[in-house]
């Protein structure tokens, strides 16, 4: 590598233009052989950098999302899950609900694909460049409680709860919350109300949610009031796909 090439490489690294630094030489050779204009050459190197940054951004969004698996709506077995509202679900894949800061609540017994559908919408949002975060209700409560004990609750809420445009909270009702945990969960929903979309999944009908939130009917009423305002309720019935 001659000194000029090295200077170009160093400058690209300093400007964080890694793709241009590694690809410009090959593009220059190709442009010369094709007798391309300088404008053509510049356009090509900028396109290479733009593409590389898009890939890096997508990778970062997917990592931040924390999806336990990559799922798509196309993989969902609507023939088996005959109790799933297909038309409603396909409309939600358009992701317009995120721009409107609307929520989705998946309700149904264990094994009917609530988590699958939540993850598939999360994955679709990531691919659309939308900052997304997936977490189980149990993990969220544990992390919130830990952050509060360590006097880090506000930074945690800002980074994990408020940063994503779409927050997915899986498996509400599988484990009951204590009074403090219930209050922390309410805080999450209240902070995101009309500011960011939430997808939640639960095996419990709304009439039984108080049992999962320390039997605090007043808190649950206030929580559901915020969660269900501007919300899409997706009720799924049927047998467990896992048992199949």
C-alpha cells in the first residue's frame, strides 16, 4: 500500500467511513475501466457506505430488541389456530399502530401463539428501522425492582422503557406480582401512555388481572384504563400448538 492509499485509509477511519475505506480502491479500478465519471464514482462509494451503515443499524436494533427467537407471521399456523383473527392480525403487520402510539393486547390460553405473534410484530418493526424492545413481565419486574434498590430506576426507565417506540411485555399473569412490583408495572404503562406503543400478552382475561397484581383492583383499573385506551385487543382461542 502506497502512502496516498494509507492516508486515504486513515482519513476514512477517522471519519468513520469504514466501508468507503475498504471498498473505494476496487470501485475506483472498476470506474476507470468503465470510463465512469467522477460523479458516478462518488455516487458508488457513498452508496457502499450507506448500505453498510444500514446493515450496522439493523444489527444494532435487532440486538437491542432482545427477541428470544426470530418469528414471522407467515410462519404462524392459521389452519391449526382457527381461533386467531387472521384479518385483524394481518392488518396489524402494517405497523400503523406504532406511529399512532397504540397498543396491542394478545389474550388467550397457553400455546395458542401469543408470544409468536408478538415477536413477529417486533421483528417486522426492527426490519422497518423501529427501535423495539422485548422482555418478559417477570424479567421486567425483576429489573425494575433491582434498579429501584440501586437508585437507578429513572435511568432504567429512560433507557429500557421509554427509549423504544415499541415495547413488548410477554407473559403477564404467569407469575403474580407483589404490591411494589404491581406499582412499578403501572409506572411503565403510565409513562408510555400515548407516547409509545406497548404489546402485551397474557393468558388471563381482564377480569382476573387483579389476582396477578396483588389484588389491587384500583391499580388494575387505572392500569387497564391507560393500556386499553387506543388499543387493539386480539383474543385467540384454541388448543395448544405445543401440545400438538
